[in-house]
């Protein structure tokens, strides 16, 4: 698949990941863990990655329209 096709197919997940990455970084920057003992909040990269993962899951909740290839009625 081309990049543009992938982006249009998974646009809600891409939007969720983008917002999650930004949110995870901002969470680390403003709240974070100053002592370094918190596994997720101590480093910017772990906090950012967890934010992106959470954003993906939230973006994946958006329902995609059904296509003719979807076989949800149980017929073969």
C-alpha cells in the first residue's frame, strides 16, 4: 500500500497516536517524576511512547465504515 492510502485508511489511529505522543511528552515535561524512580514518567521517551500507544487505542475506537469485503454476517 502506498503511504497516502495507509494514512486515509488509518487516519483516526494516526491522529490518536500524534495527540498521544504530544500528550505523553507534555505530561513528562510538566508533571513527570523528578526522583527518577517512576518507570514510565522518569524518561521522556517512555512517557511519550506510552502516550502514543494510548492514543492509538483511543483512535482505534472510532468505527470504520463497512466495506463489501467485510464478512460480518457469518456467510462464507
